[in-house]
């Protein structure tokens, strides 16, 4: 059983709320009450000093008590400091997201020992073939992944079907997303095929086709009656 913090994944569909700015803690608590199961802190999106980000994440962790994924995507401003940012954020999160093939991956995975490691691949040009999807999974496992996230741009319904079919047949713990307007439906139905959780934004999308967490909460009550 794969876990992030104390949350066992795979027992039911989970909604993740993306925290990409200093959202009031009371608002996050309200999202938890409505059914959000985990959080992602997009450290790279915050327009704040790292000391303020760390204090905010500490407050969220102590007040909300939801598992937290720490993500630090590369930007023009953090290219030389990403490892240090990961080092500082890791004590306050339960899982770290590091890109497939990233040059700092080995160092970050070592820093994250004892945490859940999610290795992510984002393809903004299209949806890989079934063979290439399997290669992505194998490379991610070699990189140290506990969970593999694959987000791929869907240009057709066939792209969507292929990604969902791959998810359904895989024996590895996956989070899969078809990006773009055609793929938006996967943000609702991918858990039916075995994807562990789905991402929703709070105030503004951070990926093509991403749905709001409020829309996901509304729709999940219809798709997944519990």
C-alpha cells in the first residue's frame, strides 16, 4: 500500500488541492471539510522569500493536518538554488515531486529519504505511445519513484483512451493526467482506471485543462458516491 504521510492511497479516489500562493489557512481547512484529501505546495509559484514560504507551510501542516507534497519546478530564478530549496522544504512535507531525468534528482531523492518520492513526467507536445509510457514508468522506478506521475497533452479522444488504458493495466502506482481541453475529463475519471489522485486549483490553474478544486468536489460526489 502506497502512503503519503498517514494517507493510504488507492483505497478511494482523492482530490489534491494545489497551493500556489498564500491561501488563508481557514480556506484550506474548509476544503478539507468538503473532502480534499491532500495538498501540493508549489514552492516555485510563490512570490515570497523562502523563509516566509517555510513558515506558511509549517502553519498549514500544524493547522490542517493533511498530507503535503512539496514541488519546486525549475524557473529562471531558482536554477542554482533548487537543491537548497528542496533541502529546506523537505522537513515540512510528506512527499516530494521531482521531474523524470532531472539533473538534481539523485541529490534530491537522497535528501528525501524517508519521504514518499513521486517522479513526474510532463509531455506538453502529445501523448506517448504505450511502449513509451512503459519506458517512462521504468525510468521513474530506476530514479527512485514510489509514485509515478505522467501528465501528457491530449490532442484526441484516442490519446485519452490510450492513457487511461495504460493506467488501468499498470501494476505500478500511477497518477495520470491528460492535459488540454480534450483531456480535461481525465481529471474526473482517471481514478476509475487506477490513478491515485487528481489535481485541482484553488484560485487559478497551473496546468492546461486543470479544473478547480471546487468543481472536482462537486463532481466527485456524483462520480464516486461513498
